[in-house]
C-alpha cells in the first residue's frame, strides 16, 4: 500500500483505515513508518522489517501471517514494488495462494512526469540510472533515442555526472528534474542538461526524479541540419566564415568556435563541389 512521498497529508483515507485495522505492518524501514503512524495517532501496531537484505529470510514468516490475518506492506515512500522491495513478496504470496490487493497512491516518477508537461504517451520508467559509467551512458543514449519520454530515479551524489553525460550526448535535450517533491525544499527545473545543472541547488541533496523528453536525438539532428542550412545561406549571401560564426553565435545558434568550424567545413565542401 502507498505512503506519502514527503508530505504526510498525502496519505489516503483508505491507507489509514488499512494501517489501523491490519494485524501486521511489513515496512522497509520501521522508523519511517512509525513516524507516519504516530502522525495519525495509530499506536500499538506490530511492525516487521522487510528490506532487500532480509527479504528471503522473512518472506516465509510473512506469508504464514498473511494466510490467517491481514498484513499491510509499505515502503519508505510512494508505492512498494516501484524501485523498492515489494515485488518479490507479491510473487511469493501469489505462488503460496495468499490473496494480494493494492491501494492506489503516490508514485514519484508519475508525479514528476505529469509536472514535466512532456508528451507522456508511451512513457518509459527506467528505474534508477545505473551507477557504472558504461551502463549509465548506454541507458541514457537509449532514452535520448526514444520517441517517448523516459523517467529515471537518480541519487543526489550522481545526478551531476548524469547531467554531464546528457550534455555530451545531446546538449539540446529537454529535461525536467523534480527534487524533493511535496517537501519543504521542493525544486522543479525544466531545460537543457546545462540549464538543469546550473539551476540545481548545490551541494545537491534529497530525492530526485529526472524526466527526458522524447525524440531528443532526433531534435539534435534536426538542429544540426537547420544550422547547416543557415550557415549555407549566409555563405551564399557573401559572409566570410568568421562573419557567419559571429552572426550565428550572437543569435544563440551555438558556440562561436563550433559555428566557425562548421562554416569552414561547409565552405570547403561548397568549394569542392563547385570545382
Ligand atoms: N516506491 C517509490 C515510488 O513509488 O516512487 C520509489 C522508491 S525508490 C527506492 C526511491 C527513489 O524515488 C528516490 O531515490 C527518488 O529518486 C524517488 N523519490 C522518492 N521520493 C521522492 C520525492 N519526494 N521527490 C523526488 N523523488 C522522489
């Protein structure tokens, strides 16, 4: 069953009813759940810890209790089974013939995706961004190449690296970063990887969801094609390579040195085709 992402008032009436009535609460971190229970005056409950590390060991005892009484499963925030323990317990319960039910409630990536304003048809949830450099880059490259948006969970310790990789792969990608949703220091940032990096409060703290708008690489390619066309038009109009670089950089089309290199290459190509 779901619990709030931060703001304790985001608990549903039904979730409170279940917490009050159940015989056992299985919690990812019993201290976090006790805070929620105490905020709503729910006392005298039995809590068992269920984490990735002890899941296999405690599952048989949980299923035994669930066979004869009602057991509520909660994670630290949001809905159990979404990038946190829960899924294996549901599968084990089904396999053991124990009935399972779900209560609808908050999920961090859904809230962030909705806030992004991006087209969400076909949205892909990628879980946590991988920690290792190769896997991280591969996953981000795939997300950038998708036509649909992708949402990821990310740690405050690694978000700057992830943004650097995105900047390298697709500097014009449209991103939305939601930090500390529903909490006192909530931050929402919309923009390119560079915009998001600069706007992030540092040192980076808290819980983060990163949403990448779909078709990022396609747009990057279209941007290049468009820039090439503008460079060609200005060269055709008689501007020098330096003049083209200055003009387009002033218009915000790119870094002056990069536009210069592109204009020089286009001029060479035009010269070759005219010979
Ligand atoms: N089960 C949760 C759900 O339904 O969203 C997610 C659990 S996962 C272990 C925790 C991650 O969710 C965090 O590292 C962060 O990426 C994201 N998250 C959780 N709460 C958040 C919040 N208030 N604001 C932004 N992201 C949040």
